[in-house]
């Protein structure tokens, strides 16, 4: 028997099932874009949610930071209540050293132009919950969705069944958006989940203490060479063969520690308890394990996720339903792309919903957006699939990171910051160029894998691969701030220059790779002359040609 509840609207324009990061940000974006849109968000958890020990996904990079701060207008909250991030930072061979200054380091010595942040998800989602209510969204928390009836073709409304505090209701909605993460009802209903061939797992925990890896060395020169912010404000990565360990600070004062690994190289069963994770750290990253013990404090949570990466056969439907966030696709936590893909997905969805509510037939556009979104996902998947075995290799992985940053800032972030993600005419006009870059990306990822297989993993004690000293990376990052509002012609010219730089960068990286590895690189070519050394500013330990004598020690990583 169905009863009524004053907090249950009888009907709505958009029912968002799931009020986490993806669902709440979509609700905000819809109300900001079209203030009279009736939006209902249904969330299982009651608000306010716990701080710190809430959800993984604390690190943001440039697209997500721009989306949260500028598209959604949350800059004030982020600057005041979250942490400015000192970029991504990587340490190689750290597991073999008590003093972290003896490891090789990859990261910026000073802040780059575009900011990024560490987000305490509990603090952030509580703020989002308050903001959507202020914007007039019906936010029904502490509610359980018991069923969804999708209407199919035509204009009949979808129906969402829910329960809250023993009361039940049915909400009719023109649109249903599933933002329920891995519990997605629509994905299961239509059997949309797709194995993408990337088989990795993660375990993570939070403790209510700050872990400052700047204390892992007393070397004054090492401490001073990163001057803008302390290293603990980076998303710190301890790299090894088939794995990486994250250390992420949270505004609540807690620290998030995670281990992400290739299932073929590390035993999930041995890692899926706190004691097992600590024993694994003691073996692979003993200085990190000791830092956790010495920090003391309270263990706030321990969680694990097996086979976290997945694709989806569909995400946007012309029949007025969609998946967003992890309900659709998820790549990997490395490089923190999760919130980026929320930003991109929600931007497509907002455009589709606003057009539909204005009376436009969006069936064809939904297919175009879905195809483009999934092509972004597939292109990004090449950065991860089969790549974990090389993660501990200093030269191959450092070269890969230089390429991956340049590719991200020069293509995907370019389109988002230029506000061209939904401009299908612009993307089609530059389709052949984007496709050539996608092909080069696939080939160069194969080159990095082969590089790690054929070249001994030399240590480079104390070396810093300084991204902020690279004119190429600094320029690509800075130019993101110059794109919004540029003319069609100017943006096309910029994208062409980025493509030329990436072609040239691929060739220069190929020149420092072993001959057996560079054979994988077949598509790179100069589209136009590029008269700059794109590896300038990077250390000789990375940029030397493989034929040169090294005198460096060899480590298994």
C-alpha cells in the first residue's frame, strides 16, 4: 500500500537516483543552467554524511577542479574548506630506502597555473547537499529506491518507487538518471556492464592523523627544492612493479592511504584486510608502513574493491534515461580521472535534458554524445590497460607520465576548458586530427610497456623530474586558462599546435626509448614544423639516449 510523504514530490522533470558526487553535481548544474527545471535527488544515506571515512575519490585534477569551481560556482567552498593540491607526485624505488631523498621523484617544484584540490568527500557532499536544497532541488535523503519503471518510446513518464522511514511513494519523472555508482539499477536491468580488460583492484583506509612524507628525509636540499607548498599536499604515489600506493591528505586532518595493484601481480586475498595491507606495506614500502604506525590515531575505515574498472555498452538514451559517474564507466584511480568523467558526463546530460525540456528531439544528439563520451573513455583506457607492470620502472614510467600529462592537457582538458565538449561540429571538424592522436596514444603506450621490458630498471638516486621546469608541460597547463571565449578559428589553431607538439613529443620520447621499444611507434609524424626541444627542462637521467653509458645501479623496483 502506498502512502504519501510531504518530502516526496508526485512528479518531477528529472529524477536522479543516487545523491553522491555525480548525482548532486548534476542537480546543481541543471538548476544553474535552467532554474525552473524540477529536479528530485533520491539518496540512500542520510545527510550529513561522515567526514573523512566516507568515500574514496578525494584527489581532483584540472577538468574536475574547473568543473567544481567555475561551472558549478563552488570556488569559495573549495578554497575555504578543502585543500589546494601540490599536483601529482611520484617516487620510484622508495621501498628500498629509509631516506626518501634517495628515491627518484617526479613532480612539480612549484605550482602550475591551473589549480587542483584534495577533497574530503564527506565535507564536500554535505556542502553539495545544502547547496542543492538552496537551489530548490527536492533532495530526499535516507530513502531506498525499490524499483524503476522506464517508459520506453514516447512521452509517457518513467516511474521511480522509493521508501523512506516506512513510507513508500512513486515519483513520475520525464528523465531518470542513474547515479548509484556500482549499485546501478539501470545498468543491471539492461545488462550494460562491459569487461574492459583492465583487471586491477584497490584497498584503502583512513586514519585521523596527518602523515607528512616530508619528514621521511632530513636532507635540507631535498626539503627546499619543492618550495611553493609542502609535499604532503600532493597526491603522493609510491611506485612499484604492478602497483602504486597513494597518500592523500584531507581537510578534516585525516590521511587516506590506498594500495592499487594488478591482480596478476599481487594477491588480492592477502591484501583485503587492514592487517594484510599493513603486512604488504612492510614488505614493499616499509617506510610508509612505519609512518602509518608512528602516526597512531584511530583507524576510521578500511575498504576494498576488486576489479574496479568497467565499461558500459550504453550511457545516454534518447528515451530519456542515462547513467552518470561510476554507474556508467570507471577507468582507474591513477591520475584521478573519476571526477573528470563525472564533469564530462554531467555536461552532456545537462545539455540533453535542457534541450529535451525545450521541446527538441534529442535522440540523434544522445547517440552522438554517447559515442563521443565513450571514445574519450576508450582513449583514456589506453593509459591504464596492461600498463601496471611498468609502474616501478623509473625511465619508462617518467616518460609515460610526461606524455600522459601532455595528451590530457592538450586534448581532453583542452576541449573541456574551451567549452567545446558538446560542440559536435567542432569535434567533427577536427575529427581526423583527434583520431590520429588517439592512434599515436595507443602505439606509445605499447612503446612504454616494451621499454620497461627491454631496459634494466636503473635507479636515479635523488633525481627530480620537475614538471614545472618543462616548458612544454607548463605551457599546455597555462594555456588552459586562455581558452574560454576564444573564437572558433583561434581554438582550431591552438588545437592544431597541440597536435603538432604531441606528434613531435612522441618522436622525441621514441628517440630516448630502447630501439626494440620504439618500433611500436608507427603513426607519429610532424604535421607542421615544431622547432622546440619538447624534453627541455627534464633531467639527463630521463632524457639520455639508451645507447649512452649510465653508471647507474640496477634495481628490480
